[in-house]
């Protein structure tokens, strides 16, 4: 088995130019029940916005679902030439976590897929065998070689600055429902070897309602090499107040590889979103980037505009597009969770 880092491979930051963005089309009634028609307007707006500047590649469970998607693409006036459909069986729609990690090479035009193991966030939602097979299916479809890391890892649990640093959360990666045989130092070695990084930075926990045990893409996101956007909660009575304040204090003490401290942009959490008494993991941090846009979930909250404006300031070269995620967040994830970028090789 090759060591990707030793071979010159690395996982680029999300703002690196994309060839495409991958999605896994929603079909799981355990996740979405009867809400598909409610989520379609926002989901297809996501597809349409991505397609403005890059290809959209969609894992579709079967040919019946492909037919439905094609009908909806026409209904929502989406250019079909910008959307590629792949008959790849899936269990659920969270492509960030079960999709492949696309690596580029620093020295040549080679690309590599890391095929991490996937166990539906600690075995919470079986079956997940189809989702675990998605990286291999995409590797075969694209003709990009893949390497198996042999441990459980989810794309939403890691955040990259593209120049040697990955950030993650202890509550997720050190959880015994993922890789109980590994200590923190061993997990760090896997991250460095298979993502091609030199530094692992740790925050503590994730937000209330997050069933992933604290994915970082709901709390802290790199917006450039040395700047992070972090969610905060000003209401001391809110359940997220202490969690996010502790993370903020940790971020203030962090040093990057060059010895510099992080630039930190603080964004207030949206008003709490509930469904049938359950707190949902609504966060503005769960945005995804495309070549032209930053797609930000909104929640019909009084804080939506403030969040969009702050995120726009972080991305002067891209247009921030807010899409209502109030129905999508009922599935316990939003646009970053649903998507996985495929970077363009810088030498290609």
C-alpha cells in the first residue's frame, strides 16, 4: 500500500478550483420520511447554483431515481449537460461523509482517491454498505486510482487550509464508535499520511443536535490559509453557548505551521430550529464552495442576513448565495454535508 503523503499527494482546500461537485441523491425514507417534495426546491437550487461554474455529478441509487432526477432537472430549468448521473447504489444522501477524498499531487498531474471506511457515524444508521462502496464506484467510473486507509473517517469531520493543516474535533475523531483501537497520536498519523498534511489542530466538541458526534463543518471552517470562520452563541442560556465559547478560546491559542495565530471571524448561530421538540443542527458554517459561489444555508432567522454579509466579506472573489435549509436541516445536515468537491489538478 502506498503512503499518499510520501508520494506527494495532498488534500487541497475547498477553494481550490473544482472539476466537479459530487452529490448522492436523497432517497432514504428513514431520513426524509415524506418530505422529499419539501426539500426538492432547495436541493435543486443547490444543483443549479453549483452547475453555474462546474459540473455536478450525482450518485443515484437506481435507474428509476435517475429518471426522476432528469424530470426534476427539466422542471427546475437546469442545464442537463452540466449534470452527470451515475447509477451508484446508495443508502443515504450525505456525500461529504461517504464520498471519496480526492487528492492531488504536488509534483505531477496524478490524482488519487482515498477510500476511508464509513460506518454511518459510529453505526447509528444501518445499513451503510452501499455508501461505504461509493468511493470505489467513483474511482472505477473516473479511472482514478484509489487507496484504502483502513480506518473510519468522514469528510465532515475534517477541515483543511490547503498548506499543511487539518482541523478536527476530539468529540468525533476520538469517539470510541469510530476507531476504538487507535489513540489520538495514531489517528493524527493517519490524517497526515492519507491527507498529506503536517499539522493536526483539535477543537473539543460540536453543536447540539449534531448526530455525527461533533463534525467540524458545523462549527469552524477555514476561509483562507490563515483565517477561520467560527460559530458563536451570545445567549448564555442557549445549550450551544459553553460549547462554542470553549472552541473559540481554543482557536485563539492555536498556532499554524508558520507560527502565526489564526485570524478568527465570529458568526452568531441562527435562531434554534426545532422539529417536534428536537433541536436540529442548524448552522451557517455548513456552507459549500463552488468555483463561483459560496452556498450558505439559511433558516428564516433574524441572523441570516448578518451571516451572509460576514461570509461574503470572507470570500471577495465569490458570490455568496443563501438557500433556505429549514426543511433540509430536518435530515440533520445541510449543503456541506450533502456535497463533496472534486478538485482540478493544477498541472492538468
